[in-house]
């Protein structure tokens, strides 16, 4: 399998077209963490290869999209959210005071926790795994607002990850998100 993405020295996703050739890319394999080389020759398609010459890792597109979505929200410190149920609010951009990845809140470990007016907002990114009944019960006990962002349509689209188009879908598309708590 050809590897077109890797992690840069800041552990952020990068596409082969956006890095320097060879070891100068300072990248590691998304899957195994081993050093990779950016192969950008004249004959073969540009790709990453393990510096050790081991076989390419199989990179799961769902994992890439999930990681990228968390990166994008962390960097943006906010996102568009639909109106809350039973409120006069309209859909709007919510700018968070801080965003914490994979932060445990008791029995809940959401993908991200954004703080808005000092209140935690749980952010769940769904690509293939959605909030199940057990997690929903834990969220209900915690009584914090929770949004689920469904990015599964991005897997079926022609949108490249990472890209400006993917970033817009993650941050701005109101059709792919819903308030899980409070309930409608």
C-alpha cells in the first residue's frame, strides 16, 4: 500500500506533496512511528517509505480522518455549532477558551473538550464509531453539553485528507453534527 501521508516533526498530518524530499521531511509513519523518507523522484508516484526499507504500513483512513479532525479543531479553537435545543440561539461559531484532547472527565473520555464561558463542551468525532447507549448514559450523568460530529461522509467523498476542503467540512458543516446532550 502506498503511503501518501505521514506525521511531521510536530506530529501533525502532512501530505507527500507538502514536504521536502528525502529525510529532510523529518517525518514519521502515521501507523508505526518509524522514520520515513519522502520519495519524490521523476519516475514513480511520490510517496513515503520507511527509512529501514520495511514494507509500507497499512494506514487506516478512518484513523487518519479522526486524528486530522482533532488537529483541526484544536488549531482553530472553535467550530460552527447548531442551535441548542429549546433555545433562542441560532447556529453560530463557538470560540473556545481552551480545547483539551482526550481529557478524562470521570467515566467519560471525549475526543475533545472545549471550554466555552468556563463550561465544558464535549466533542465527539464519529467516523465509524458513534456514541452508544452506554456512553450516552455517562454523558447524561455528567450533564455537560455534548456534540457529535459525523465525518463518515468524508470517507466516501473525493476530498483529500488533509486539505482546506476537509478542514471546512470539519469546522463549518452544520449538516454533519448534532447535539447529543441536552436531549431534543
